C-alpha cells in the first residue's frame, strides 16, 4: 500500500489513478488520523462481496443453531400457500 499526503494526491492525480487502476491501494494521510484509502472499483466490489458472504454465512450459522435448539416452526403446504394470498 502506498501512503501519500492529500497534496500529493492533488498534484499527481493522473499517475496515482493509474496505480490504483492497476491494483495498488493508496492511503491518504489526513490530519487527526482521518485517513482515507483509495482502491479500484474491482477491489471495492470484491470487498463488498466478501462482506455479503460473511453476513450470509452468519445467517446460516444462526439458523443452524436455532434448528439444533429446536426453535423451529413447522408449516404444511396449505398453510404456506395461504400465507401467500
């Protein structure tokens, strides 16, 4: 990861954009430790996908624990069809 100051990003945006597009992540140091990270859209989408997958796995784990604890609801097909109306 490349670390820069805000002024460096402003002065050399085109070159830094090219680096980010090629997969480099850039840390922009800001006052009071309010830093930013610049990454490509591809990297961002991968991070979001990983986050969604982790959330989905947690839901599955929670459902599995509920099943093991006997906390389930059983419905007949007729009851389910009645709920859709």
